[in-house]
């Protein structure tokens, strides 16, 4: 919902959704928040870009498609120059967050950004090549395609609602598990 921003954005930062998807999510969030009252809690969770293996594997997510393309095509393709920042969080971390919300129904209504880390798209690609022990020259840039989404996300509310001791998954372990399961289940 934050669109293009030079500064790190938080829950109360200005909203500038660019895509139809982001605009629809923000509109829905605003309408749903109007429903909250003493008897009905609303928790708006603004997920970062997800990554990691799941039973309903998504290959439209940047990290997942990078690993998949590396395995199937021996290449990683980046739209633009790769300098755009994105916030990320693993599927396994999202599951832990959702479990906490379900188990602790004493919390009030709130809005929370769910983010583990922020990184540029090109740095993510480089990290993946290091973890999977392949040469970084397998990274290809499609300079004619420009991705205007560029933002870093933080959260003022995460520690408050999910604890300062919340342990995020290891990126390296998540990438290795993603590759292992893509192979095991022959993801095409």
C-alpha cells in the first residue's frame, strides 16, 4: 500500500498504492477497519513479499521465482536494474504470526506491517546464488522493464503485538528448504 518511497515506511506512513492489487487491498482494509468495535476485533496485517515453500506454491513471488528459474533455467531474471527495495517475510514466519493471533484473542484491533528484512532485488539474487553455491553471473537484468515499486518497510507495532523475542527464520535455511522441496515435488 506504500508504493514508491525514498524513506522507510511504517503503519502510519502515507499510502500511495500503485497497482490495482495494492489499491484494492487498501480500500478493503479501510472498509473493514470501520467494522471494529468492543465485540468485534479487526487485525489488518500488511504482509511483506512472501517467500518459501508451501503446499500451494506461488511462483509469482520474487524469491520463489528466482530459485525456480535458477533450478530450471540456470538463470535469474531481474526486471530493471534491481536497485529497488522490497520488504520480505517467509511463509513459515507468517504462519507463526497467524498462530499467535489465533491463540491470543486478548489483543485489541490493530494494523501491523509484517516484515523480516528489506533488501534490493539484486542483493536478494546475489544472496541466493551464494547460498545455492552458483556463480552470480547467472543473474540477468531486463533493463527495458522498469519496476517502479521501491520501498523499505518497518513496523512500529510488531514487537508490541508479537513480542520482542520473536525469532524470524534463517534466510539461508529457507532458501535451501525451498530448493529441496521444489526438487522433491518437481515444481514446474
